[in-house]
């Protein structure tokens, strides 16, 4: 099988010739720029500055030659803009606190915070109050909450969807160019579809907006489904209205160049439980997910991915009912997320994209031997009869030892027959 056929066989729950692998196909399946830099050197590839997938997370883009060296079967197409509302183009040099030289989008600008750190600004406009903050010597930006205190008497759901818009002609030209280039690799094409991240706390603060309005404080947002049920429902409806237009426009422009769409990267659980009840999911979330997912299944051959960290096991039947085909990142260390249980109960109905190694403990703090052991155990459980694409549990973080990352990749190749 070629890489695309391998991914598609896995998604159709048939046994591929060998286990499918992804690193970099989604915004949540890559590695910190420093990790990718280490792998470029390990595989003796031509030197380069790693491009940042998004300066907010400092996760890197996996270049095609590195993807080939790793053995990945998927390639990602990102939305045209970053968390800070800056187009992914016109790359320019930038140096991290750790001295690593990388590339960032040309519109990305920072200003000093007065304590050795950096502020990032919405749309790169340094005349506006900062929407992101990277403390001195750290690796990532945190969102800066800028919205005013919620006034219950003047809440308008449209305020919370200001950043969601119908794709422009320039956006469509970008998607066409990127998907065609991705298809030419012979790998499965995974598109980050804009607009369906209902309640995604990475988006709630409105880091791309100069003057965000609505419920933008993360703590207030988590209370919103209980306190402002009708507001949240209408907000999700308005957001889905825009997403439906984008689905249709992008499908008309790109069609069969896309194999998988990641429509929602919102987390509805933490490491021990869900953030809200199944009843709230059915009431506030499922109607909008079903509306979009049914359109996709009726009009395209795309498979639909849902990202959800943590103890999401109680919601998996609801995600399946909502029309999702893929669950990522499969956080096996969370409550209820035992790999054997997940594969037995849900392995015929949803594809597990991730879960291959623990990125909180084993990969950053274990030995290479411990990494190898865990990877091989997870592959034995998940890869049988398809329905699995190997990836770590979420992005591999800064500070992870290179020898452990290599041990993970070597174990994957070992499981696949040593190729």
C-alpha cells in the first residue's frame, strides 16, 4: 500500500499492510520546534529553520523530507491564519529564548513585557493591547484575557463568533494550492477545517481580535452552559452557520483532494472527568455537530476527526452518534481511557488517531527502553484490524529527550517489520 491507501484502510477498519503513522498531519499531532530541529539533525537532513505551525504553541511544521524520514503517512493542510490572526506566509527568522533559530509568519510581532518576556499582539498590530504573553525563558505563549466583565443584561451571542467568517477568494486559492501540493506527496491529506471548534478554549479568548466581546474569560466560559444555556446554543448555531458555508465552499474548490477533516479541537474533558454532563452535550453540542457531520458524510468521502484530550470515554458513544469517525489524541493515562477497553468497546466504530505513547510521563521522563516497551504494547492493542493511526498523545513537548523520540520512532518501525 502507499501511504494514502494505508491511512484509508485504517479509517475503514480494515487491516493495512502495516500500521499507519502520522506526525504533523494535524495541529495536535506534531512536535515542538526544538524536537523537530533535533530530528532533522538526527536523520542528517539538510539544515533549515523549522517553520512554526503557530507561534502561540511553538509547534513546528513537519517538512516533507522529515516526514519521509519519520515514516509518516499523512500530511496536513492548516487554515490560512494563526491563533493571533496572522497569515501563514512571508516567513521570517525569529529566535526563541533557548537560542533556537526558527521561522515565523511575517506578520508576527512581539514587544517586551518589561520583565524579560514577550507580548504578542492581535493581527501583529503592536499598537493594540497584547493578546498573548510568553514569560522570560519559557517555550509557549499564554492567552491574555482582555474582554470586559460579563454584563448579563447585554449579552449578544454574535459577539462570541466575531472571529468566524466565510472564507474569502484568497482563502480558497490558498486551500486549493495547499491541498493539491499535499495530494502530490501520495500521502493522506488532512485539512484543519475552520469554524467548528465549538467552545474551544484556545479560541474563546479571541487572541486574533483587537477588541473581543462576549464571554471571553475561560473560567466564565466553563460556567456558561449552566448559566447561559440559550446564549451558548445560539452562539453555536451562528458559528455552525458560518462553518456550513465554509464546508460547501472548500468542498467545491478542493473536493477529493482532501481525505480527512479535523473540524473540532475543543476539549470537553480533563484528566479525571468531563467538564459537563452527557445531557449538556446532547442538548448544546450534538445538534450542531450532527448538522455539519451529516452534510459531510452525505456530500463527500471525507472522514471527520474530533480532537479531545482527557477522560472523554463517557462521550465516545455520543461522538460516534454525532458522526465523528476519528478520535484524537487518545489520552490513555486519563480516567477510563485504558487502551484495551477502548479498542474492545469502540474500536469497530471509531478510529483512534494517537495514544501511541504517553507524552506527559513516559516520553519526556522515561528511558528509551521504557519508551520502546510502551510503544510496542500500544501498537499491539490498537493496530489490530485497522482503526488506528499511530501518533503520540498530543504534540511532543519541548524538553523531551531526543533519544526518547528516536526510540519511539524506532519502535514504530520495529512493529512495522523494520522497514
